C-alpha cells in the first residue's frame, strides 16, 4: 500500500502557483514545495491543518491510497 498526496492536482484545479501556496500556508518553503513536487511525501497533522486551511478543503480530498499488486502468479 502506498499513500500519495494530491496537492499538485489541487493547486492545478485552483490555478494556484507553488509560490502562492507556500505564502498561504505559512509552511517552510521546503515543506510546501516538497508537498507539491513529491506525491509520496505525506507529512504530519500540523502541516495538513495549514494546507487544508489554505485550500479550503478536507485532508481526505488530498490523500489517496494505492494498493500495490505484488502477485507473481
């Protein structure tokens, strides 16, 4: 199982730049940009609180779970 963030998709839908996202969240620049650039980056609750406030959404809108198929048959 892999959990991925959909922050880049959310920004694209809102026509928001990484820079504006960073400014609205108040996160460290590295954290904000990593959220956008790395879908496998899933930080802790404090970060999601700021992200959801900035994007006016719920955490469940920004996270997905993918199940890896490791069957070798």
